């Protein structure tokens, strides 16, 4: 169960940094401005931050597994929309809105499930180390893979 949680954290960290390197290319491909693409990136971060606390509350109400799966589905839909975006509007809808909300729904269950699944101090510390490490790798890999 540790692998899906660590990969989810990787995706969430990756999402925050993957578009930064290719701003010029995206603006040319979508026939928009650099400022438009930077806006999409900023809106993603704002949506993710704004929905993090409601995402935690929904995790309590709907359940950890349901929110985790919903976050993955929303993130996946957003990624598909972003990949097929013909213009800035669809990019903002996919990347900023769907991926932002999906990420906000993914992060709380990752940490709650880790706390519940790994009960002894040593295994919990190791699990959080792996998850945090994957988050760091995701943040570092975002510009490398995204570029």
C-alpha cells in the first residue's frame, strides 16, 4: 500500500513544477502569451491551496479511499484535457481547475492513510520518509520531465 501513496505524492509534487520549463513552448503551441501560461500555472497553485482544507474535510465525510480515488480521477481528466488543449481556456480548465482540485483531494488521504496503515513508530517513520522523498523527487523531476 505504500507504493500508491508514494506515487500519489510524486504526482502532486510533479504537478506543481512540470510546466515551468516549457512556458514559451506552450504559449507558442496554444497561440497565447507567456503571461497566459503563467496565469494557468498560478491558478493551479491557488486552486490546490484553496481546496486543500475542504479536501481534508471531504476526506472525513466521504472517506479516505473515495477521496483518494476521486482525486486520481479528477487529476487524470485534467491531465488529458491539458494534453489535448487547443487553447488557453481548456488548459486552464484541465491543468488549473481539474488537476488543482484533484491534487487537493489526493494529499490529505495520503497522509491519513499512512498514519493509519503504519501503526508502529519505526514503520510509520520509514513510510513518511518514502512518501516525502517521492514528493521531493516529483518536484525535482517536474522541470526535467516537463521540459
